[in-house]
C-alpha cells in the first residue's frame, strides 16, 4: 500500500536507495523504495536535489 494523505495524493516519504536518472529532456527523476511502507517511489527532482542525492 502506498502512502497517501487524506486527499489520496501521494505523500512525500523518505526514499531509500534512490536511483537518479536524467531523461532526454534534461529532467531529473529518482526511483527508490519508500522507507515507510516499502512501496516503489518515483519523483521528479530539481537539478540541485539530483546532485545532492548523487
Ligand atoms: Zn510509503
């Protein structure tokens, strides 16, 4: 079960083992595992966030 708030929007949980990728449009994203429920997570990142995650 994925983490959702009362409005059924995904809530931002800590992501473990994030894998940062950059798509062909220069957009950064990260895939990882939710630290809370263990579900798969995906989110877009700013360049600064991407560089922080490595
Ligand atoms: Zn979760």
